[in-house]
C-alpha cells in the first residue's frame, strides 16, 4: 500500500505535468497567432520572430517529455495513472507539430511580405485562423479540466474548420487561373491554409486525449472529416469568383 505522502507527491507531479503542458500549449498558440498575423499583414519582423522562437518550443517539448519519463521511472504508475502520463507525450508531440506548422506559415510570410492579397481572401483566412486558434484553446481547457463532455464538443467543432478550409481552397484554386500575376502568392496561401487546417486537427487530437484521460477509453465513433480538397477535380476549380 502506498504511503499518503507518496500518493500526494505523485499527484503533485501529475499536476505539474498538466501545468507545463498547458504552458507549452499557450506558447504554441501564440506562435500560431503571430505567424498568421505576419502572413496576412505582411509583417516580416513578426514572421522572423516566430521562426527564431521555434527553438524555444522544441526545448519546452524536450523538458516536458523528460519530466513525463522521469515520473514513469520514479513512480511506475499503472492503468489510468500511466495513461495520464503517456497522454503528456502525445500532446507534447501535437503541440510541437503545431509549432512546426506555425513556423512554416511564418517562413511563407517572409516570402510574400512585399505583396498584398485581396481583402476577402485575407478575411477568410483570418476567420479560419481564429477558428483554429479558439479550437486549440478549448482543447487545452478540456485537458486541464479533464472534461470528457466538453472534449467531445470540441472534437465536433473541427468540422467547421474543415468546411471553411475547403471553401478557401476552392476559392484560391479558382483565382489561380483568373489572376496569374498572383500565382506565387496564392500558392503560398494554399499551403498556409492547409497548415491552419492541420493545426485544427492537432487541437482535436488534444481534445481526444483529454476524453481518454477522463473516461479511460478512446472516443467513438470515428469523427467525420469534411476536408474535401484532396478529392476536388480540376473542373471544380473553374468556378466564378
């Protein structure tokens, strides 16, 4: 039987892992926000800041993974306790990927910083980024609160991101044939829009991890994926703008 002080120490270590995971998530979210702002407003210096700070996110991931591994080695947790610690590794990986995607957006922002995009495209991408950013915030909240019900709500909201991304994808592809002078810029925006959609997917993974921690099982059924860009034909891109 475990002594009370050992159980208490273990609980404190789990809470520390949760706090540090959230801190990493907040930083990754800020990187994403700054990267999209740099892209949509032609802010080269902000884009460079995001690129430079990516090393800090990598360091946070290493620190978090090391802390989780130390808890496993020291406490040898079983069942649900082990699942909770292992979830830290998975979420840290998702957050690092979010950081990588933000860095990629920032790099593309430096490539197109001297250009100006149509206002309606900027507004659409800004709305997509806002949805993904809020999605990440809510996913982290469900993880901290161990709220299974809210985690499923967050999971469902990923469909809105997929739908808007598909609309933006169709719009940009259509514009490529209408305005060849902006081909390079629009191609960069296509990649950035996909990166934003992928950030939403990683946030959904975090919500699913929160659900599993709270209930001990994976969420079912398999969530719908409404990103239709991979099945779009060439004819579909020839729509009027």
